[in-house]
C-alpha cells in the first residue's frame, strides 16, 4: 500500500504550438509502492536487448523507424530523431573499436619507450641527453597533460563540435602531428645539426598528449551512443567489455613490437605508431555513414526531471571519489617511469626482453586476471549473496599496489647485492611481479572507478564524468609524482652528484629505494582510508542515490498533433479526474506533449562488466500498467517517501495533494480501484 505519488512530465514543450498536443499524449504517473491493476489494464514490458528482427514485432509503432537498415527510432531530449541498427557492434561500433585498438597501440608503444629514448638507451650518439630523473619527469608531465586534456575534449564534444568531429579534430590536428614530430626527432640531422629538444617538447608535451586526452575522453562515449538508449541499454554492458579488451590488446601489441624494434632501429619503431594511427583514423572515417551522430547542445531548452543541482553534485562527487584511488594510481604511474629506470640497469632476458618490454606483463595480467575475476570470482560471490563494496575494491587495489612496490624494493635489494658481490646484473624478469600485481590492482581500482564515473554522472554529462575520472586516474597522480621527484631529488643522485643513473654503478650509489619506501607508505595509506566505515558508507549512499537517479524519463517519438479540445472530447467525462488535470497542466507548463519512456542501467568500462552483465540478465525489465484511457502507471519499489519532482503551480500542487489524500488508506492491490473511483 502507498500514500504518495510522483508526477513525471514526459516530452518537450513546443513554444510555437502551445495550444496543441499529440494524439499520443499519455499522462505518465509513477506511484511509489505496489500498483493496482484495474479491470481492463494491460501489463507490458519494454525490452532492453533488441537485436533481432523478430523482436521488432513486439515494439510499439513509435519505436520503429520503418527503415530496413536501421529500424529502431528514438527522439532525444532535444527533439532530434535518431535511427539505430539492430546489431550496432558489427554495423558501426566495430570501426570505433578498431580505432581505439590502434590508438592504444600507438600510445603505449611510445609511452613505454619514452624514458629509454630520452636517456639515450636506444641511440647513445643521438638523443635528448636527459638524466633519468629529468626523463621520468618529462614522461610524467606528458601523462599528466594527457589525462587532463579530457576536460577540453569533453567541452568540445558537448558544446562545440560534437563527438564525431571532436575525435577527428584531436586525431588529425593534434595526435598524429605530435606522433609525427616525435618520430622526426629520431632521425639524426633532420631537424638540425644537434638534437632538436624544442621539437621534442612540442610533440611530447603538447600535441601528442592533448590529442590523446581529447580522443580518449570521447571515443568510448561515442561507441556507447551507437546503441538505442532504451531498447538496447543492456547491450551497452557487453560493448564496454569489448572496448576494454581492445585497449589491452592494443597496449599488448604496441608494448611488444615497439620496444623490440627500438632496440635495433628507433626511427622505424617510432614511425610505426604514426602509420597505425593513420590507418585507424581512415577506418573511422570509412564508418561515417553508419554512425549515430548527435550535434553539440548549446543550451538546455527543457527542464530536467532531476534538479540541476543533482547533476553538479554528481560531477563533484565523481571527483571526490576519484581521490580514493590516487594512492594506487601513483603506484600505477611508476610503470612508465621509475620501473623503467630500475629495469634499465638490469640484464635483458633472452637477449631482447628489456625494461620497456616488461610493461606487457601488466597488459597480460589485466586480460588473464580480468577474466578470472569477472567471470569466475564475482559470479561465485554473487551466488552467495556477497558483494564487495566499492571502497573495498579500491582498498584491494591499493594493497596490490603496495605489494607491487614491495616487489620493486626486493628487486632493489637484489640489484645492490649482485653489484656488491661481483658487479653483475640481475635479469629484468624479476620485475614481472611488480607489473603483474599492478595489473591485478587495475581490475579492482581503475575498473571500479570507471563504473562509478559512468553510473553516477547525468546522461548529458558522461563525457565530463569521463574527463574527471581520467584526471584522477592519470593526471593528478602524475602531478604528485613530479612533486615527489623534486622533494626526493637527492635519492636519485649518484656519488658524482648528478642524477644520471642509467648505468649500474651510478644507480647503485643512489638511494632509489627510499623513493619506493615512500610509495609503499602512500599505498598503505590508501588501504586504511578505503576500509574506514565512514568512507565506505558514504560511497555506498552515493551509489544508491545514483541508482535511483538512473530512473530518468527518455523522450519518445512524437505522433500527429491534435487540438486539446478534440482529444478531451474522446475521453469520458468521468475520467477527467484531478490526476489527469494535474498531469496535463504540468505537461503544458513544462514540456508540451507526448509520452515518456523510462530506462534504468549503468555503464561500465572494464572486465568486471562480465559479472554485472550476467546479473543484469536475471533482472526483469521495468513494467508499467496501461489503462484504457491512456493513463500509464509505472511500477516502482515500495516504501518510498512522498515526492513531487519539478516546480508546480499552486493549482497543480493542490490537485496532487488532493489525490494523495484520496489514496491514503487505500489498498492499491484492490482491482476495483480505478480512475473512475479516484
């Protein structure tokens, strides 16, 4: 039984035709509690996995476009219509996944080898001549810019160019020129008689990272938008699994090929990412006619059901929660910096596996353990009704980061012990433990952070949430690492008073282990913070609020217009209750006319989507009761507090109040309770 009700307005307001409505103007009311199913009411389901032609027959005409190639139809909140394919993965998304795979190939191929390139490991006679600490700082600055630029990318996508054009802009005018300029610096004498550090800085610290950040913040959102937001919402989960797999496949391929080639010909190695990304952009352009492309929104024309303050709160909260994974991400950022510095003074394995190649252990760990955790561990826990809280996942990630740093300390001991004993080198394979533990930690910390960012952000601000999350994953931790380098500069100083520690002798006279000790303590601090009950309860409450906020109205296709007076004549006089009057007046003031559909779901980036996707299959779709007079009552959870969303005029408020009083004490399961009774 319930005594409260929520009036929800459905479609947009057309200022040019304020006195008209559509023939499909269906009042939408969601009663908080168990709903009555009066005589003659029909209970229907809206599927969320429409991908077969047979499923089209069960859809209402408003959801069908009549286009044989893209039969699903949708009108967004800005009144723009879109058509969707039944199998977007093979129709359009495949082009987006390929460009992401090749982009990650290019990014990690350069990122993993930059420290070695800048310190002259690949070419002793032609290099930037940077010391190890300076080179690590360069890489950290580059990564920080790459993970901060998504804010600019989100603005371009949401307000200026739209998703599609922003991806092309970032790729063609920033990303590719940056890669090309970095590759040109590897050619002796091409950009000057001496090594051109200015060209390197322009490519490494400006063009390349900014282009990376723009593309990275948009491409995953653009892929998800190829799915119908209601009728294919459950398919978006599997898209993110494939997306994350493409990231790691690209990282693994680039991490193997580029470091190996760089040992023999760094120029050839660095031009391959240019060619691969160019090919990826070409494939992306080929798929242009197949994409669902939305134009940027200059200004909101419609009042959202969720108050505007909620949207701002969600973005800020994503940022605050992102702080909880920074201890792990600081350890994560060492893979391209101090782990490379450490591995440089170690002996190659099998004659070709060097420090840069060891990064592939991380990608392999993500692929292997991601499947084990997502497809085996989580389903087993779910069967026992065990759910790991988000902050505990962050704590596990931080603990694994601490273990990875502890393994780096163990390697430090072995390097010094071997050098003190007979001046020999330790094989670089000893680093596999650090990289593997970081990879497993990513599954718990980074993947969970992606999930929080996507599920908590309002629908129209997904790109901004992605930017905030990326900044917390890579931008802010890299900035903190740069600060740590400056504070602990003496730890990277050799016996000659310089920070050049790329040789074994110089490295062993420095005190790099002190830096690792600081990182170890930071990760332990991350574990402690994330297991605190107040922190756990706060994040859990935010997730519950986000889950409730996901029950947002989605605009549906409009039907032919009819004057209000004509439609009222079709209704029985007895059905003109306070409920209908309140709804119509609210519709007129807020949105105009038209029905509304509701969707509930979440986005996820990472292997852990497997578990969530399997759980999603067990859930029944949201149901609604359809009355003969066009009234829809949506089922919802019981025992909700009374709430009326949106600002209503005094007359409407009095009508709603009267309706609540009429419902008080009524048994909503009573089949005799109908609109006539009300």
